[in-house]
C-alpha cells in the first residue's frame, strides 16, 4: 500500500489530488500506482510502505472498521417494533457519523482506498437493508444511499468533477452511459409491455396449462423465463413473473420458493446467449467489437450448455421440494386468499371448482404487477403499486387481465419489442449500435403511445422503477472511485498467472460472480473490466510487441471479457444483491408474505451455479471461437 492521497498531498512520493511532484502517483496514491502496474512483467511491483507510517495507517483502518460495524449494528439490530421514522432517524444519524469520522480520518491520514471501501460498504449495506421514508421524507435505500456517498467522495476531494464525468462517459472502448441509455429505453418498452397485460396473460396461460403437475409447472416457468430473457432484460423478466408465480403457488398450496428460483435462475442463466439479455452484455460487447450476430455465435453454445446443466442441477437440488402436497388446510387457505383477491366477501360461498380454475379467476382479478414493485421509498408499505394494486390502469390492460385474452395494445407492445430485437440483430446492415436502437425505439414508443392513449403513457411512466436509475448511476461512480484510488489495479494481479492462456476465463468468471455478490451486477462488471484493462500483457502496445505470442494474449483477454458476461449474469443467482432483479424479487415476495433471504439464495445457488459456471467457461475455452 502506498500512502498519500490528500487533496494537497504533494511531495515526490505523494500523489494527492494535485498529483504532487516527480513521483506523484495520480489521483490519491492508491494501493498500486497505474504506472507501476502497466510497466510489464508477470508480477505486480510492490508499491512500497505507506508514506504516512504504519501506525497512522492502522489508526485510519481501525476508525473505518469501527464506524462500519456501528452502521451494521444499527441496521441489523433494530427492533421489529420500532417506529419506521425512528429507525430512519437512527440510521441517518449513524450514516452521518460514519461519514464524518471517515472525513476526519481522511484529512488526518489520507488513504483514499480505505475511504472508498467504507462508502461502498455503506451503500451495499443500505441497499440490502433499506430504511424506508415516510410522509414525504426520503429514505435510505438503493436510490439514495449511493448518491449520498458519491457526494461525500466529491466533497472531501477524493473524486473530482473530471472523475465524475469519466465514470459515466468512460473510455473509447467502454462507455458506461451507453448502459444507462439502453436501460432507459428498454425499461419503457418492457414496462409498457408489462402494463399492457400481455405478460400477465401469457404467464396465466402457462400456469393454467401446466398447473396440474407441480413438476410440469416448475419446468414451464423455467422455460418461459428462459425464452423471455433472450428478448428482454433478465431483471425485467424476474420482476414480471415473480408476483404471478407467488400467487399461483399460494392458491395451489405449493411451496413458493422453488418455483420462484426456477424462473429466476433460468432468466439469469439464459440471458448470456444474446446481447439483449442483459445491459452488461451490451457494455462488454462494445469492447469486444461484437455485433448482435457475432455475440450470439460466440456466447450461444456456452449459454445453452450452461442452461441445460442448470436445469439438471435444479432438478437434483429440488427433487424433494417441488412435488410437495400441502395439507387440506393449506389448500383451503389458498382458496380463501383467492376469494378475497377476487372480491368475494368473507362470508360468501366459494365455488367448489378446482383450485386451478380458481387461479384463473384470481389472475383475472389481479392487476398486472408493477416493475417497481414498491413505493417510491422501496419498502412496499403504504399505498401499493404492485400486484393486487387497485390503481387506475388503461381499459385495454384491464380487459386483458380480466378475460384472459391478448389485447391489441399488448400485442402491439410485444411486436415493437420483437422489432427492436430484430433491428439489433441487423446491426451489421444499418450500423446503429444496440444501445442507440433501443433508445430510439423507446422514444418513438412514448410518442406513439401518447398519440394513441395518453393515459397509458402516464400509467407506464408512473410504474417505471425510477429509483433504479440513481442506483445504477451512483454505483457506476463508485466503481470509478475504486479504479482511481488503485483498488481495481491491485486486484488485477489475480489474472497474471494465466494472462497468456484462454483458461483465464475461469478466474474472470468466478471473480465476477463473487463481486456481483458484493457490489451488484453493473458496478461489479465495471470493476472487473477495469481490472482486465490494467493487466500489462493485455495492453495494445504489449500485444503488438509480443510478436508470435501476441495472438495468445489477445485471445486470453477476449476470453476473460467473455467470462465476465457469465459472471455478471450467473452471480445474480447466489445473493439478492447480485442483480436488480434479485433485490426486486425479494421485495415483491415480502409484499405477498413470502420470505426470500440471501441465505436461501446462497444455499440454492452454490450447488447449481458453481458447476454451471465451470461448464460455461469450459465450453467457451474449448469450443467457442473467442
């Protein structure tokens, strides 16, 4: 670890914000200076002892550790009977204290990498354990915590305005704002499709057809999710199918969690096959120089292999959980729930037809689920805007949900999603990048929908998950902070032993999957990309100077980036924070009385995803042309 890093930290070995002296190490001397890492060789050079002295460094680290533990105690140790506003005030005061202590420590003993680690940890903790707001007071959650932490990093001088700009604008090989732009366009297209009732009706028909067999329903949900995710982002597939899956299981007296995980795992795994399956696919495809077709040619075979293996492992790990028949009281509770949701009074007689038939009436009476799945504070309390909400919805949407037929609005929304996918596939013909196609289609859809039915546009915009945009943007900046303070550069050493071979894909895939469980998919992808971009042997000049060995280094880099695609999608299946869809699945499930914890996802995900990742990487290395 090298020291320095204050705003004015000068001197020959300094490296403060002003870059200090002959030996200055750029933005805050982080763990490893960029110039040291790019100097070549197989081993990262030692950055030397901390300039501030070991005791001062340990003191800063101790203060940071204590403050983070205090935040965890406040968030995880709160009493269930506490008033929500009291919890919010206590959490806000603790966060302010943590940032104040870290600010003092940073001014006294500048260690930017430690400060960045603290605010990243605070953002992750508040994303997993949100503190909802009340009565117009904003809460601390995924939409606010990362933004507050980014503001603190700028205020204390660890990040400059140039860093904030670079975090979104990126480099010629990687433009993070493309991801945000695509996310904006795709979310409108998919939210409109969901609000039209099309997906709700399609899911209801799948459940109706296969609901007589628990295993048939289990596989139907998995296959339906896998098919949807090749057309629309996997997170949106999860948020759409979660409410209808839970409602079906509650009515049929089946365990909810195995069926939830069936559609969730399939959506994330099969998303690697096409560039449209996940926004991170688009981001990495740009650096790889992939078109829609070339991406599918390289990732399709490993994706299909991974998907088939995951199906087999899901069967093995759930063989005693799926075909479980609840006792009659459970079925009666499901019928009572159906009666209440369908609007029957508590004292009215419930018709004695089958539970499956009753499910159809419940599905018809339930409004389509919201992609947001929560109120503006992310808690799901108060006025509901998700499944079972009684908000106004366009007449076409209500008709589709009530009579089980596909409306013209729903079919039109599906056609334009398919059209966007087709235009993306023809990228080599028209030359427009995927993110721009999706943005144009989204903008045109808003205009067309506004001319046809302004109420439908208003309903769609109201149900878009706006808090996710600030979450994504905030974590993109935090990923850049990890880069400029040297954290990402130091972590790049994990690739060096295999930097000459495509087998480095195994390291890249599993590292990305691990990081997804710490930072969420989007920032984890950027962090690993910056690690890959920092490996000396993979620099363009080093590849050109390597002669006959240059092709091997180039293939190894491409294999590592391709495996990042696996990790960014598969990592969602081992922790709720692994993806936006996982966070929203947990909250949507909680709103319907179903508990989904990180431990549950970890126990299901580890035995499935580790072999699946290994198979995907093996096929990529030995079968695909990277």
